C-alpha cells in the first residue's frame, strides 16, 4: 500500500516531543508540523511539547505565532537530549510519544501517515520509526560531513522521527541520561525496549533531515562519541553493534594508527630502526584513512586539505575519548532513573501565606534554590505535591494556584512535575495529604514507582502520605511542626540542605548520618 493511498484512522492517542537548544530550524519544524496536522483527518496530538534544553533561558524560541493551546514549552536545564526527551515523555499524556529532532521537516502527509503507522499495531510492538531523507546538493559529490549526515537514512531507531509506546518507555525508564550527546542514546533505548520483549517496526511517514552547516573541525569533535561507544559496550556487550544494526567503524584502525605514531615518537630520538618502521606504518595508515575520505567527496582543494589535516588528528582523538569512556563507565550498570524528590510547597520551599493567590507574595525559604539546583546537578528530578484547600473553600481559584506555582518556578528553577489537591477534608478525596494520591500521580507522570520517590515536607501529613504511597519521607520541621510529628518521623533534617545531603548520600534510617 503506497503512502498516498493509506487511510488515516481516527483515535490514535499520541503526543509529540521536540527537544531543542534553540536552533532556528525549530521554527521550520513546527511550521511544517502544524501544516501537516491541519491537513490530516482525525484528531491531532494530545499536545506538542517543546523541551528547551538550554542551561538558562536565552533568546525566545522560534515558535509559530498561531501555535494553538496544544503547544507547551518545558525546560530541562541543559542536561542533554536524553534528559530533555525524558522530561517530554513524562509530561506527555498520549499512549504514544513521537520524538522529533528540532532540525527535521515533516512531510505534508506526515500526520496522516503517522496515524496510519500507529493504528492497529499489535501490543508487542513498542516503537515505530519514520523514514528519514537527507537531501544532498545536486551537481557535485557530497562532502565528508554531508555523507555522515546521509547515513541517517539507513540508521536504525534514530529519534529524528521515532514513536514509542508510553508503556515501553515506563518499563525501561526511558532514555539513559548517562549519554550526554545526541549519539547512541537512541540505540541504547532501542536495545533495552527489545530486551523487554517489544518489537520495533518501520512506518511509512517521512521527514526530511537537512544537512546542518558544520565547521572544519566537526569530524574531530564528533569523536567524543567514542566515549558513548564505551558505555554501549559496557551495557550491551561487545556485539552491540550487530544488535543495533550499526556498521563496525574504524576504531580498530585508529588504535593501530595511534600506536604506530606513539612508537615512532618514542623510538625516534634514539634513531632505532623500529622508529622508521613505525613511522612508515603510521604514514600508510593515515594515507589510507585520508584517501577513503577524499575519494567519494567533491575533491575540491579546501575539502582535500581539510581531510588531510583531520585524518591526522582523528585517530589519537578517537582513542583518547574511548579511554576516557572506558574509565568513566568501568562500573556502569543497567540504567535506572534517578530518584525523584517531591517537595511540599508551603513552608517547605516558600514561606506559607494562607490561601495565597498573589504571585507577588511568593518568598522562597532560605536555601531553597541552592538545594534544588544541587539535586538537578546530580540528575535528580524534582516535583511539588501540595494541598490547596483554598480552592474548595472559594478563597482562591485553580488558576491562582497555577500563577503562584509559575512564580515559584521562576524563582527556584524548573520543576519536573506539579501536583496539587484542590479539595477540603470534607470532600473525601484520595489525593489530599495524608492520602497518597498526589505522590502516586506525580510518580506516574514521571514514569517511576512511588517507592523511587523521596517526599520532603514540614508536617506529619507529608510523612504519612509518603508512607501510604510507599515512598521515603524526610521531615524538615518549621515553627508549625508539632513535637509529636518530629518524634514520629523516621528521618528528620534541620533544613533543606541537610535533607539534600540525605538524598544524595543514600542514607536511610538505621545508617549513621
């Protein structure tokens, strides 16, 4: 069945996640995506989540003027594309999460073909990959960088356009955030999803991946990916390339080239015969590498000069990165999401102002920003779970709570998940602390079990909610904390900094602190 003849079924529940560092290409992607969605029959995505992974807010993102209410911007704090995608899918509400890179352009039929790709897939299918096209310049041979980009057309399970079931992401913990670059994190997830018993398939939807401009040292900088290859081998065994449908690469030759060069340098001062043999081997290997890169290219003087220089530099740089990766990941085990710390809001992160609906009255408690930033630097996700009975009492509205929460986030940095209970005691809900509902909802949205969460609060109700959910509780007493609540708490910290110490040290009751 050709793409043009396929019917786009209704009822496919999906969300779109686009991690970005603010590149101008994001605007072209979103415009093409919205155009495709407008032309498609049936419902669109639950939401489009753009995850801004810049360490700090910069120039405004190039968002379409008429993006609609379904487009939201989240922040992931500059922790890399794996962490940004995790922030996105954990906030998504669709059965499927479709990941798009911020430099691709979906076709006009992309949305309709996506719905057809996903509709009716068997339950054992955990992911569906789109088809990527890399346009190369007409009238000349492609450069080395352009050929590298064109390799995306045949790459398996790349997140330039990849949809995963939420259940598959939850079961595996999502992307392994130890991969800091846009490299290998997609192959790692694909292998783990398949190890969990899910199949991955290719769909018929199409996206275009233009070749980004690159400087003369782009191929040298790309050698940092050898560190990620070391992690892949540690996690998936030496045959990971075969399983991930990756070509073998040239690393073995880079090792030989580097060894020959080092031997020549070591033996040259003594003018030993081995020096000349090693130098000849180095020259031959380097020449072969340069020729393999020059031969299929445009062979312009600039390209030839660039290939000659970088072919000398790449082998030792690649080996150095691999050694760094082997050392850094020598004890690496299976990926497990970092713990989640869920904070009470009032009198824990900000001073309590009863029934406050005015963002101007928000004042963080001392040390709150430093404590949250320290957790973020360690890759720990943070959330807020808060009772807001003022909504049920008519003293404030849910919109007021949202505005106050937005002010808290501006002062204290990005919060991965917000959950609040708008009910009063008499409503008999399951979410108002000391019930576990808020914690369970926050954990579900972040794709973790409540037992992976730490709850930090200032009253006994916070600790009771943690216990009811199976989470760990740390009490940080304030002036309103009753002595019997302090006595009943399993863990007590004098302030937020000490509570973070307990979280990061892994200390538990019964251990010295």
